[in-house]
């Protein structure tokens, strides 16, 4: 009986892999390597936008 490893090496599924094809799949797979995202550019941009909005609200309340 062949081991799982040897049968996978014979089948070579990595040669038929095409990766994500749709924009949604590509967007999802682009996040695969993220561990926690605390320092990712997307999270930092959202944090800056939130801080900007909070400053605008605080300034509006002062007036």
C-alpha cells in the first residue's frame, strides 16, 4: 500500500493548481499570509481615517 506522500508525489497536484481566478478569490488569497493584521497597510489606513473623522467630530462639537 502506497503512502500518502508517495501517492501525492505521483499525482503531482501542484502542477494542475491554477490559484484564484476571480477578483474575489484573488482578494481573499492575498490575505492568506496575514498573521494578525495589526500593522497591515489596510488596517493603518482605516485607523488614520477613523482618527481623522473623530477629529472632525471633536472640532464640530467645540464650535
